[in-house]
C-alpha cells in the first residue's frame, strides 16, 4: 500500500507580492525552496492563514536571498501582501517508508529568512 505523506513545509512565510497578469503559480525564494526540498515546477498546496484560502499550484524560483513569496495569476486573488501562508509539498511512499518519513519543516522570520531551529 502507498500513502501520501507530508514531504516539506514552509511555515508562515509572509506574502510579499501578487501578480494577476501571469499564468499562475507561487514564486518562492530559492533558498526556501532548496531548504524545503521543493523543486521548481513541483506541485504545492498553499494555505492563507489570514483568510483561510487554500489552493494547489506549482512552485517557481525567485532570486536567492530575496525573501520573495508571491502569488501569481488567479492565485493572486487569494491573498494580500502581508498575509501569512503555509506552503506544503507531499510525496507518495510505500507504507513502511511512510512510518519513518521525517518532513522538512522550514520556519521563517518576518523577512522570509530561515530561522535557526
């Protein structure tokens, strides 16, 4: 049996921008994507803590160290600059691996820089 499990989570980054005139996605600082093991083009689930909106889209890379977290295309309507988000990725694994899988949890500060844990 296979299970869908949490692979990674970027906990409460702050939305830094929106761009309605784009085909759609979420742009995330390359440092955060690499730390959370999310690849460009990978499916992600995005939850807006401020308004409860939830969406599924794909990640694209923002410049390293920029702190950028930006909703694009139709997703831009699901948040306002300053909103706190949760960005999640999942993987499908066999049952025995699911029991030991440890997701990567990335916490950020108010400038979307990784916090030491």
